[in-house]
C-alpha cells in the first residue's frame, strides 16, 4: 500500500476515535441494517447518521441523545479552564460595551448554559454539524457568539434558540 494512503487512513481513524459523536466504537456501523439490528438489541428503534470525513456512518437509535440515554452514557458538562476563561472574557467584553442598557446585561451562568446546550446540540444532532467544525467546544462557542449577537441586536441571524436565557427585559425573551 502507498505510504500516503496508509497515513491518510490512520489519520481518519484517529479523528473518528477522538470525535465524541461516534460514541462507543462497537456502535458505529457502515450500514443502516447493522445499526438498526444493534438498536433492537439496545431497546430503541431506528438509526441516525454521522457524517464522517470520507463517508457516512450509522449509529443505533433515532438520535444521539436517545443512544446516550439507552447506553447510560452521560455528557460531561464541566467546562475546561480555557473555556471558562473564554466565557468570562466574553461576559466582561459584552457588559462593558452593552451591559448598561436595559435587557442587554449577560451573566457567566447564562453563557455557560448556552455553551452546554451547544455541546448537547453538537452531540445529538450530528447531521447539522459542518465538516469544518473541529469539535463540540468550537460549535458551542459559535452558539454563544450567536446568542450574544441576538442580545445586542434584538434579532437572530438564523433560527431562534435559548430565548429563555435572554436577559430580563429583552424583547425576544420567552419563559419556555
């Protein structure tokens, strides 16, 4: 085999092992029928698709969230020190520029919740994750940035999300 091909295959396998969307290695399949058969054994139904670097892969259960639930896996919600610092900086920067206006002040816990929901969205809806996204933290920080844009401008660029976390007095805030 060509050395470059071997290197590329090893790189792809390594990327898949590090990608949290792939869950347990034994539950990632190349065919829908294999994923559905495993779903039956787990007690869920259907399958969900994961877009890999070179092709699609299939996992049991309708969504990744259901898969995590039936396999008793929990998502880690503790923020790394780097992400805590990033979120603290975003809170400070945003509040210095916009925090004195009604309905525009954000808190660290507010952005942490948005971040954690971003991690959850990354893991439970892998079809929506672009291939250029390097991991769940990148996806979650992008969600935080979009949330801060909505707080500042009063409008979302795409789709409305986390409206229950918007500051008191914000025109887009909802209770649900």
